């Protein structure tokens, strides 16, 4: 006797097929975000499982402090962006995936990496210059030269500023206010060097957003002139 699948089974299969077709679309344009978040997660888990003295030593060696920037600048500028010293810091990953995906789908892989790297390196070097100046003029203790500074947040701040020009016009002002409150406002309250780095990276992103908007406007005008 022939049996027929139930309506519920057919509906389930239909939903699975739709998910199978949708998933590649969701993943397309997200490979930078997914790869980056995966590496950061693995590093954070490995560090969490390591003995405390090993974890502290790794974080110190990967930190963009003055000592490391003087001895091996390229290494620490790259590696520090993949190190989160504790599992609690992984709460940033949803924001990371969101911002990197939005940027990649807008300007592509290379430009996304460039913007994030500019924010990370630019903010790091400014903070390092301020610390060096403070130590030189006696405003900071010499021990600050070995202070730990790792994480993904400078790149996130720059991307958040860069994506301003991608926000719809009616939501642009609320977006800027919310992003500034998150990345810049802490500088007015805590005034730490990390807060300086966040504010710097965000402003760099805003500058790139302004530049991207001007380039897009110029290209649009040039296209209209050629069509006329």
C-alpha cells in the first residue's frame, strides 16, 4: 500500500530547502567577519584554558605597548587585533560580525580590511605617542610603557564611523549619536588611553565616510555628464 507524506512533513522539507537556498546568500559577503570572529574566538578559548601565567605572558607579548612597538612593531600591530584576554570580551563578536559584514557587502573585502586596519593602527600609534610624551615629560610612570593593549575594538570603532554614509538619510543622525555615545562618550567620563583610542578610531572612520561620500558624488556627477 502506497503511503503519502503528511502536509507537516512536506512543509518541513520546504522550509529546509528555503533555508538551504538562503544560507549561501547570508554567508556571501560575510567571510571576513566570520573568519575574523572565528580566529578571535579560538584564541580567547585557548587563552582561557591556559594557566594564568601563560595567558598573561601571551597577552603581554602581543600587546601594542611602547616596549613591544619599539622591538617588534609589525608583529604586535597585527597580532594584537586577534587577542581578547578573557571570554567576557567575546560579547563584542555580534557587533564585529554585523559591522564587518555590512562593510564588506558595501565596499568589498580589501577595503573593509583596510578601514579596520587603519582604525586599529592609527588609534594604537596615537595612544602610543601620547603615552611616550607623558613618560618623557614626567606625567606618567615609566611602567606604563609595558601596559597591555590588545583587542578588536579600535577596528570596530573605525568601521562604525565609516558606515555612517551607508545609513539611510533619516536614520543617519540617530546612528551617529548612538555610535558616538558608545565609542566617544566614555572619553568624557573615564579619560583613559583606551577611550582616546576608541574616539580616534571612530573619527578616522567618519573621515573615511566623508571621503567615500565625496568620491561617490563625484562619480555620480561624472556619469551624468557623460550621459548628457
